[in-house]
C-alpha cells in the first residue's frame, strides 16, 4: 500500500539523512547491493505529492538525495510526516 511505501521511505530518510559522514567499508559488490533509488507519486486531498530518494556509494563516500514536491513546489520531509505519522 501507499502508506507502507511511505513508511519505508521515511525509515530510509531517518537512516541516511546524515550519511555524508559515513565512510565506505565494503567492496564494489557490497556497495552496489546497498545502493537504491525509490520514488512515489500520489494524490491525496487534492494535492499531488512526489518523493524521490537516491543512495549511491563511491569508494570513499555515501551520497544521499531526497526531493519532495507538493503540487510541483519543492517541500521538505514535514509534508510527508504530517500524512503518515
């Protein structure tokens, strides 16, 4: 369901939001297994929400991006948290 997907993405956000401080410790195969891209787009109460997440890992760093748009305007995590928690 959408709520389960949103909760999974919120968990990802909480886990990786400060990951730029992390240092990579694995080999290339383990780094590729950890990387992911998630996105969801839905309409609720007349508003269209779009959320994209991406985690990529280089030899030295983790790179996390999370973009949230409400009706095409950039927003923040609070917009999503108000919906599910």
